[in-house]
C-alpha cells in the first residue's frame, strides 16, 4: 500500500488585491479572498492517480490558519482520504524554513510515508523551495518540478521541466515530489465527493502537538525579516494610438524616441 | 575582506550570464569567490570568465557524481566551502534549481534565507520586488551566513579583475537513498535567440495570435529586434507555444528594457511576470484591454497588421 501525503496550501486569490499588513510586513491574509492554490489541485490529482493505480491512502497536510479548512475540504472532496491541519497562532510570520520544519513534523505524523506530493511553487510567496527543503529535512530524494511522474513498485521516475530543459530523474521510495502546471488536469469534485468529504477525518494539531518547539517558529524567531516595505506607485498608462495603417511605423518612431531602436 | 561565495551557473563549464551578475552583486559585501560544481574539466573552462568578473578564488568541486544527481551535490559543495571559509554571504541565481539549492543550504546551515533578491546592499540588506512588482521590500538575515538567491537580469554585470586562484574541494559521496539520480538530460535548444530571463527585449504573444503557425509573426518581430520570445498562459494552454516560454505568475518573471505584448489582454497573473519591464508596448484589437493600463505605448489594432510593419521598420533601420 502506498502511503501518500499531499501538501496543500491556502493562498490569497491572485484575482484580488494582495497586500502586506502595515505593522509587521507579513502577508495580509484577511484582505484577499482565500483559495486552495491551483497547483495543489494538480498535486492532489496526481496523488489520487497514483493511489488509484494500485492501493494506497492519501493524506492531505496543510499548515495554515483556521480558515484553510476550505482548501482541505476541497482536496477531500476530490477524493483524498483524510487530513492533518496544523493551525497555530504562533506560526504567524514564520519564514519558509520554519514552515518547512513544521511540514516535516506533520509528514512524520502520517506514519511510514512513501511519497510526499507538493506543488512546485506557491503563487503567494514564489519561494519554490519548500519541497526541496522538506527533502533535506526528511532525508529523502527530491524529484521536483515534475511534468510527468511514474511510480512503479519501490521506484519513482520523473521528468523534471525547468528553464534548463528536461531532466530525467529516478529514485527509490520514500521520496518528495513536486508537480508543475503541465502534469494533469485536476478533476472536479462530484456531489457525492463533496458530501463524503464532510465526514472524512481532519486532525487539527498545534505546533506543540507535533513536538516542534514554539521558539523555532513565528515572526520573532525567523532567520530573516523584512526591515522596510513600500507599495510601488502603480504604472500609469502612456500614449495610445489607433492603427490607421501606420501602427507599426508609429511604434518604431516611439522606440527611436526612447533610444530603444 | 570577507569572502562572498557565488555558485557558478554553467553547463559543462559554459558560464551563464547570471554568474557575472552574481559576482558583481557579491562585491557589495566583500571579495567574490566562485564555486564551480560540475563534471571534471568544468572549472578549467569557466576560469577565464570568472576572473573577468572579479572572482578572487575559484573553488573546484568536480566529480562524475556532481552531475549525476539532482541538487544535492551543489548543496554539499557550498556547505563544505562555507564551513571552511566563513563567508559573509552565499549568492545563488534565483532559477528553479538555484532556489532549491539555496533553500536546502540555508536549512543545513541554519541561516537566514533571502529569496529572489533584485539588489544586494553593502549593509547586508537585499531588495525584493514582490506580488509581481506591486511592493518593494528590504530584508535582512538575522541568523547565520545569509543565503541569497538573486533574480537573473536584476543586477547589471560589471567586469573587474580577479585572480581566480583555484582551490580543490572534496565532495562527500552521494547517498543514493537521499538524492535523485539523473538518468538523462534534454537541454533547451534555444537556437540563436537570447534566453527569456536574460534578454533585454522580450516579444510575447497571447491567445490573440490564434495558432502555433501564426506565432511566426511574433518570432519574426523578435528576431528583428534580437529579442527573446514569450507567451501568455492562454497561448501555452492552447498549444501555440511551449510551456517554458510562459511569462507570468506561474511562468517566468522578466524585467527587460522593452516588453512587447501582442494579442495579450493583460490579466493580473500575466502582469505579475512582466510589469517591472522598463518600457511596455502593447498591440491589441480591444481598446478596453487591461494591458493598455500599464503600456507606455499602445496600439489599438490588429497584430497581424502592426507587427509585420514594425518588423519591416526595424529591419530597415538596422540596415
Ligand atoms: C493561478 C493562475 C495562474 C496564472 N498564471 C498565468 C501566467 O503565469 N501567465 C499568464 O499569461 N497567465 C496566467 N494566468 C491566466 C490569466 O488569468 C489569463 O487567462 C491569461 O493571461 C490570458 O492570456 P491572453 O491575454 O493571451 O488571452 P486573452 O485574455 O484571451 O486575451 C487575448 C487578447 O488578444 C486580443 N486579440 C485577439 N486577436 C487579436 C489580433 N488579431 N490582434 C490584436 N489583438 C488581438 C484580444 O482583444 C484579447 O485582449 C493564470 C491564471 C491563474 C488563475
Ligand atoms: N503552509 C503550507 N502547508 C502545506 N503545504 C505547503 C505549505 N507551504 C508550501 N507548501 C507546499 O509546497 C509547495 C511549494 O511551495 P513554495 O515552496 O512555498 O513555493 C506548495 O505548492 C505546497 O504543496
């Protein structure tokens, strides 16, 4: 049986305005609508596919505030079996490294894990490294930025796609994988799935429950911090013309004027 | 003066442009040392370029395993050198791999990790541009050796003289239970065009281009300008252009001197990847398209009329 943990993060909807809070420069999570990060739906889909190809169990792991339960329910309604939700006031303002520590401890809670599936990059922080750091902390191989994934017995193969091109990877389980936008099309939860999700177990834990020292997390204990933050003045619209058969020439003139041509 | 370690981004000793930028940025904090991790012979090939950007030392971490496993040999090499040299900081390119290397290194060293910096300052702070350029931020590491990933294209590379004195680094053996084996690579065949994140001009096409064949119009203008080609997600999803050229929140972030958007509406997620460009030119049939709100010069019109005419004008002027 393959024991799979899928990492799900709730993020501010990118269609709404994103801000930093005035007093401590942390992400203002109340100002924007919160949604499950789109890439995580693909992570869930991939976890479910691996489970359905053999036998397995999919546990959703989410580190985030109380209202992240919506993201968890979405993953459960797609077909995940159960969830662990780490929610703790003390996590406010944690840096990426301490978040990864808490996630690592959460993975430990799920027992003998064969595979951890994550998104390659969250849309709010653009860190793109939690899966790699997690592999470091768990002592597992990382097969990240996968656009294709195959699990066969005790091995996992991935086609990694980055700006460098495609890298073919192979490792033994247990392993940490992360998926890109190109890996699959996530399923829509069925009505039955949505009803079933309401009865699926969600274990809510604090940092202390996981045996992580509160002195290791939160804004005050971060290994890096923001010292200054300012919104940039929005870009203003410049000149605009309507093409009357000379649009291309007008652009060329403009570029010459700007010394770009 | 304190050493500042720079991880060299290279393919078989062929040094990428971003490495010159990192060596330049490193000089704000101390004396740059280049760390080359790769197959035997890589450092020899890279040395001259590294010297010309001011690398005082070149740490040579070469082995066959260095390219045979993903990410971990680079982390091992940097951790080993950091242990010996007590550097003022470690700089890595904020590429997909560089972000992973820097994150793991910061975790291993228990240090502060500064992500996607667009500037490195002599007081140890770094500048960041977040939410697609909507906020400017200054951050600082509060613990350990700061590990910084620097966004390609954000620092202007300046040449300087360096001794590039070689020092050999013994890489620890790779534990295959903890590292993924690389069983094959298919490098991007970029052709003659500059790399998207490194280009000073980018010409992008959106859904308005209409088909993969018609992307030729975008490519022709790009080639006339010596530009890289980009695409919106809608263009990628429709199969007009390959995914590695996607610009935007879930694609590449670009900050060129000139960004030309053809048939792109300018959705917030697209803008997140290009709105810090110095100059933006947009061509769109729809006068209401949001891209015009941020364009320095906009043409309301059909891209298939405007772009070829512009291509001709550029060719004429360049003679
Ligand atoms: C989580 C998330 C992440 C995303 N990430 C990205 C991302 O990284 N990058 C990205 O680009 N998008 C991203 N998107 C998608 C984004 O919301 C838009 O859907 C996308 O950018 C639209 O692409 P487009 O402008 O090419 O297409 P459309 O919005 O369909 O616009 C096409 C434009 O072309 C114009 N047009 C048509 N024909 C012509 C012609 N002949 N001449 C001139 N103009 C013409 C039309 O007027 C229209 O304005 C993301 C969305 C989400 C939810
Ligand atoms: N707080 C979190 N809780 C659960 N998963 C997370 C969290 N943060 C990051 N992840 C996972 O790591 C992936 C990459 O995130 P990041 O490295 O922050 O860009 C996400 O798509 C998630 O799968």
